[in-house]
């Protein structure tokens, strides 16, 4: 059983050195394109139980708890390769990295700069788009050194912020103070208040700086929007899009065309979610 890497291929049946798997999950629990052939091979029921008896491995699965099938690809590989099924032995406990609980950006020493150039590095049909971004810092006194780290905070477009305020019927409350607290009955793993939202801020500030309006709505959000929709037809369509059976439609109409939150709300005019739902998601 082999799998490819940048320098060729490993033979997992003969490999004696420790092997580390780092694998993400895409779509509705599917493996990324580069891992599909490998996952298909190890899932074959005809493989002998001691196929990976020599394999000593560790695995880091990358995922997002906003999805129902969190880290599903990594869990599939870990289960099949393990001692219980194909004989492999872990030399370190399996890890599950959650993108939904990423470390929030720091807010000290902020500088407003312009983007001087943006060049796409991936093809239009790639699973994820990658851009080369150049920032003009020529007039800034930044103590940056090779290997240093900085965060980029991008405000949402002003017209989109205004549209969302009006859609949520909060236009007259844009300057009201926003206070956050956790629901007492929440069951979300790693529950905590979003650290990137100040304890005291205005409604307009939260929507402008703290919410991601351009990202593709995840199925968990669509599932939550069902209860905020009054039209029976629209409610059923949202239920279809967030269901397991509706994965093809979700990819076709939501993920592949990069639909954003406002696009979704325009398509479902009877849906009026509370701001707390959007912050929670």
C-alpha cells in the first residue's frame, strides 16, 4: 500500500520509520482530492488485518466543528490503519485540530495599509483559492524581521454592512452597545466567548470587524437558519441543502459558486436571523 509525496511514494507495508499523517477534510466529510486514492485503497474490506503490522504512525486531522462530519477523513484513516483493523500502531495520540476555535488575531499596534497587488496562485477550479497578496508598508515604521509574524484584519465592505443591518432590522441600533454571554444550555465543544469581539463595542463595529460576511455559509448555519424562515417553501429548501442527501446541491449552489451570507439571505427573503445566531456561527 503506497501513497504519494513530493519526493515520490512511501510503501506503508515496508516502512519502518515513524510516519506522520496530516490530513484535512473537505465537503461533507470527504477526503481532499490528493487523499482520495489512498483512502479508497485502505477502505477495501479484502485487506488482511495485519497489512500495516510494521507501521508506526501518528495522525493530525484538520477540520471544523461547524461541520457535522468533523475531521472525518482523518478519523477514517486512523480507524483503518490502527491496530484494531490493519495492525498499525500509534506512537503518539491522534490530534483533531478545530478551525472553528482558531486563536483570534491580536489587536495591538494596528496599522492601516493598502493592498498593492493581488495575484491568483491557483486555478479557478481548485478546491481552495490561493492569492499572493502584497501590502504597501513603505510609509510605516514596522519592526518586522525575517521569520516574523503579523495578522491581517480586513473590514467588511461598508455597503454590505449596511445591507445586513437593514436586513436584520437593526439600522436604527447601529450605535448601540453589544454585550455577549454564553447560552447556559450550550453543548458546543470548547465553548467560550469569541475573544476577537471586544467586551464593549457597537453593533456596527461588530458587523464591520468581527463577522465574516464573505465566507461560504456552512451547513451548520443553513441548519440554524431553518428556524428563522417563515416561508414553508424556503424552509424546505434550506433543509434540503443542509441534509446529507442534499450534499450535491449544497456543493453546486452554495460552495462551488462561493455564495456568501448576503447572497443566501437574498435568495431566502423570509429568513431573518437574529444577530446572536450569526455571532454564534
